[in-house]
C-alpha cells in the first residue's frame, strides 16, 4: 500500500505483532537504518518513526557530558543490548 507519495517498496515496518512484520530486534533495527542511509540520495527526504522505549545507560567512555548514553530499547535488549546514541550516529 502506498502512503502519500511514498511507494510501498520504500516503506519498512518493524513491529512486534502476529508475525506479519519483521520483529524490532537490535539487528533488524540497525539493518533497516543502514539500508535507509545507504539508499538515500542527495535531495531525498527520509522519515523514521520510532514508537518504543528509550532509556539511558552509563557512559563508560567519559565522553557524554551527562555521564549517560541515550538509547533505543529493542525487543531483544535483554540479550542484544540497547542501541546507544553513538551507534545511531555512526
């Protein structure tokens, strides 16, 4: 299904549902974001909507002024860990 001017093949949905969509695991989230950045061309507009939990984890590098990293919390955070802000910026 197209949404506005966006064709369906250009929409990726990660959702914890009945198995219709890819699960929002750490790997799937990072892969989707990597594909998005790889496929964007100059002049393109990219839209990312995240509806989930965020958190903070202690910064062990000493680079964060607050002493904490902001994170996204994927569905498998207990085994795969949080997605820290530094990972997203890369």
